[in-house]
C-alpha cells in the first residue's frame, strides 16, 4: 500500500510483506502505487486559482456592463445570445477551475470524475430535451404557437412562428381537439385584460394603449381560424370571462359561448 | 502500546481513550472496520460525497431548467425583473464565496501539513465569509425587495411592474437564491462543527476526511453560485 500510515491487519506486521513477498492486505496489488486523495496543493497554486477566479468574475461583470454601454453610447445592440454565451462560457471556466483544483478532481481517482460527468450528462439530457420541446412547440401544431414567446437565447436567430412573413399560416394547421386556439389568442386576451385593469375601464382607451402587435396577432389568428377551422364541437368550453375587445373580421368567435 | 482489551479487533480500530494517550486525536483516529486502510476509508468517504453532490447538482438542475423554460416563455418579464437586481451586491457575494472556497482549500492543505493554527484561522475566515454572504443577501437584497412588493408568486404586489408575468421571475429568483442560501447555511453549520473538532485536534496529516468532505460540499455551493450569478444578475 502506498499509504505511509498503513499497518497490516491484526497479527500481520508489515514485515510480513517482505517475508511473504506480497502485501497480505492487498494480495493482488490493486492499490500499489496509488497516491490519490493525498495530493497537497501548493500555496502558490491555490492563490493562482483564486486570482484567476476573481479575474474571471471581473471579466463577466465587465462584459455585461459593456453590452449596456455599447448599446447606449454607440447604438449597437449586441444579440442576446452573445451575452448569454459569453457569461455561460466564463461561468463554466470558473466552475472547472473550482472543481478541478479546489475540489482536487484533477488529482483524484478517475471514478469521481466519471461520477460527475455522468451527472452532467443527465443534466444535459434534462435541459436538452426540454429545450427541444420548448423551442419547437409551434412547428407542427400551430395551435400550440403562443404558448411561448421566442426568447431566452433569442431563438438563436430563428424566429419561429406558425405564420410566415406575409401572415399566412405555414402549416395547414390542426387547431386542437376542440377547435380552440389555446396559445396566442389567449395571451393577447390576457394583455387586453391587463390593459383594462391597468389603464382604464374604457375599452377604447385600453385599446389605444396596447401595442399594434397584439392586435395584429389577433387579426391573423382570426383569419387563420376562419380558413382552417373545423366544425365547432358541442363540448367546447370557452372562457366567458375574457373581454372581447377585438371584433374579428367575420365574427365566428364565441358562437359556442351563447 | 498499553495493554488494552481490544475485544479481538485490531488495536488500530480501537482508539485509546484520551485519558490513556497524549497523542493528538488525528493520530489515533481509526478507520472503519470494513476497510483495510485509512486510504480506502478516505476514498470511500470521498466517493460517497461525490455521489451525494451529484444529487445536489440535479436538485439545482430542476431550478436551472425551470429558469430556461420560463425565460423562453416570458423573456420580457425576465429582462425587467433582472434590472431590479443590483449587480454590485451579486458581484460582492461572488467574491466572498470565492474567497471562502479558497480558505477551505487552504485549510485542507493546513491539515495535510499539520499547521493547526492556520487551519483554525482559515476555517474561521470561511465561516465569517458565510456570515457576510447571508447578511448581504438578507439585508441588502431580500429585505428591500420584499418591502417594495417584489415578492414571489401570489405575494407579488409591486405596483410598477412593466410586465404582467414579472411575478414568475421573482418566484424563480427567490427559490433559486433561497435554496442556495439554505445550502450556505448548512455548509456553514457543518464547517462550524469541523472548526470545533479542529480545536480538539481531530484533523492532521493522517486524518482529514471531515474537512475534505465538508470542503467538497462548500465548493459545490460556490460552483452553484458561479452559475446563478450571471443567470440572475448579468443576462438581461
């Protein structure tokens, strides 16, 4: 055994090793030459790692501030995914420094590294498959569009929507089992509802305070729905409490309400 | 060796009572009966701790995934909410945790080199950093925000919210930093016990498993904060 303090089991003094020709505590020599877990980091190394970590902290704060300054002073808006990528890369480097040297994984048995990597693989599956789901919800079923607004990483440059640039539906969409759009229109309704409580009880005033984008969204929705809507189901449940400020081009909405 | 009835076990696994020995505790520290050496005992403890740390990582993984999903859904709410956080306090807390991580790593070195005085000093600095972290968190971050109505979920009552979904941001902020703060408290409690034991001479070159394992936990808390800090404070 490499461990200096090792003494053999009861009744077998260390001289047994010489007498027998092998270590009775480790007859197969599995642990010969192992020094793991007893690495002593030099003070210089520890201070260097700390300095690097502090430097990287300054760097990540600085880059985040720089993004704001550049946007304000020069009028250049850096895409959001750049900011995310820079911050996450620096954080990963910092984490690797801590794990490898402060936690001594670099000097440790490989088994501990494997345990950590397997854990990270699991984490990757968790966040990876969730992201695939979230990022593609509107690609096949347009009625799911609007359950999320593109964001986070800025859609990595991809603006995904059930509608193309001209406002035409990209897919001959399925509107859901009961023909009710659950996504965008609900969100638009919520915004109208919030505008009423926030600004005014007068629908006209509230409408004037809202972004045209919301109404554009509603308009496209109604056009889309008019074109592709299946026959209304008698079992359909609609939200009666939602205010109906927007009159669709051809009002088919709400026929099941009454 | 004094003649003590070891009950048939190897003498090494039956530390003499303090009354019979003047040797420091770490020299008499036994390893568990089912291991063949201190090295095996130490490695087994460390593997066990790493396995536990993976479960901790996966606990925070849930929070990180929730962050990703809600950020994807409500980017405006997250951008608005993030502006209410003060980067200076976040950065200061990051520095404090990094320094405390350094002192824990240094205290392991001290134990390995039998520098008993420095060991206690480094552990004390770590505990002081933990206290400082919690004070900053509660006094300058939680308390003012809570008073202004920037609260999680149904308690959210901030009247000037720019986005209707901002309460989701605050729910995530409080749960992420709150669970992290809980880990800081647990880590500090464990390190406090380690400090008390170090006064009784428990840790030295031959035996420092306790510091090593507690240190791993403390470093993990640091690593989690390394990721939480940019996600909450920096990415607008």
